């Protein structure tokens, strides 16, 4: 039965409808250059969620939210007691983000479910479209808080005291958010309150150049490289830039430069596989004629091999401390996720669906981390990538063609029809 009806659902995917929804979402938090700045747990975030909910209710889907604010849209199965197939991504963006990162995976899930319903394809298992809370970590670090809590990777109160740039805590902002969404039915929090899902599939733009460069339509993601995030805080002493002798200074900026130079040596990799980034620096008092007494900077370190991630990541704190000449340093690890490998169930289904639709696919890893990383211990997991122009992401110029996104959604539709009828 599935083989005869699934093509009808694939054909029911509407490129125009999906694109229109993406462009409606892009207007919520729009910034110059066709970008989007829509931080989690803000009014803009809630506006986007309400728009998504309005579409879901128009289709007759059930809507619920859990204690971390993860939002679920449920298409019921003929055997509703079975564990559901999950699909989705996130709705928050980077401060200088684009229109497709994350949100396409949510809209694609909705479009796939709508196509199944319009084609009259019944699924044995329920399908739930999920929008995870705070995947980006742009306002509250680290990212993937919602999926980590759902999967039991961390307790749900782990990040309550994490602050944003304005000193507001994640815990208090989440509490306010849930009050404002108190009209939405509440559900239990993931595996803490219920069974694991049957499978999880996440559609996403590649955020890299391989698919475009190699002329491929679909990325069959086989796993996600590991990530470790650190915060380095250096304490010195403020002095007058014109009067304090260099030999007597405790200059936090100079020791920061020494630390980053030493870290660059630690992270040298002639194969260019390792990823090391200092992406954010805060200086106090941040004036041109004062010696800095305090510096904070972030480290984002990634690698696909567990041994390298552990060995070099564990050396970061000692490397920073050894670089100090007059200041003191504190190194705090804020995020630690080992490399994830997807078992064959979902990648094989993605590859088969792409082949059946005449699409060229490429098996590949993900360099960026995603919520899918934390579903791996719970259930068969996988991701579908589509090309993005120039491999650019986390920037207003981020772009995928409507037909590329539609192709990815058609593959997703076939995969969901397959998995939800197993």
C-alpha cells in the first residue's frame, strides 16, 4: 500500500506554499540584507510560533508545548499509542542570521504532513513536527537546550542561571514565555515523562559548499562532528594608557592575545579538518585610553574524531593559564557533545527516497551541530541536507532556491511515510 500512495504525497508537496510560508516567517525579525534576527524566548520568537500554530491548527493538527518550550504539532496515526516519528528543527536565528537555517526544517515538516494529509496517506504511527527551543545559542549559550533536555542529556534546570547580554536569565525568560503560552496544552518533557520516539528526521540547509560544488541535490547525513564550547575570563587591572609603565601593567587584552596565539598553536591541523573559532570578545572598560582590566572571549572547538576532541579540548585550560604573564584566567566549559554517528535506518531511507525521485545524493557528515545530535541515543536518527548558495549560512545572504528546498521536502515526505508505517 505504501508504495502506491507515497508518490501521491510526494507530488502533493507545494513548492510555492512552502516558499510563501518561509517568506512570511522571514518578515518576523527581518534585518537589512534579507536577513533575520529572531532570538529565542523573545516577542519575535512568540510571533513566529503563533504563526506556525495558526497553520497547524488550520490543518487540524494537535498542538502542545513542554517545560522547555519545545513546540509540537501532531498528525495522528491510525494507531495513536505507538511512538511517533519526529521531524523538525528550530525557529531561532543568529543575530545576523538568514531566512532558512533551522526554520526550513520546521516548515518542511509541516509541508510534508500537509502533503500526506492532502494525498490521503494514512500513517500507522503519529508524526510530530517539533520546533526545538534555543538551538542557536545566540541569546543564551549553549545551543540545543530544548533537545538536550528532551533527550535527558542534561537536567531541564541546567541553564536556569545562564544570562543574555542584558543580564536576563534563561530560567526567568522561559518562565515568562510559558505563562504567555499558557493557552497551549502542556505535555511531558521527552524521555523524562514518556517513551522515546520511533525515529527522528531533521531537514536543514547544508551550511557548507559541498552539495552545490559537486552538483548534488540531497545530502544524506551520516553523523555530526563533536563540539566543545568554552568561556575564557581574564582579570587584570585598569590603568591610564598614557601614564602606566608597560612593565607594571596587568593588561587583560595583552594576555588575551597571548592566550589566543597559544591556542592557535595548540589547534594547528595540516589536514584542515579541525575547527577552532574565537567568535566573541568582550573588553572592559572598552575605552581607547585605558588599560583593560577584564576580557571575556569564547572558544568554539569541533572535530569529527572523539580522541582529538577530548585530547585538545582538555588542553585548552592549561594552554590559557600558561599564556598568562600578569593576569589571572578562568576557563569554563559551557558545552560538550561527542561526535554522533547515525545508524543506518534513517540515512538508508533518505538515500532510497532520493533515488526513487531521480535526485542525486551524497553521503556526508555535518560540520555544524544540530538538535539531531541529541536524539541519537533515543531512536534511529538522520538528517536531510539541501544545497545553499556558496555554502553561506549565519548571514543575511544565506540562500537556497525554492526548487532545492521543495526537493528536500519531497524526500522528507517519502521518508516520513516510510518510517511512520513501519
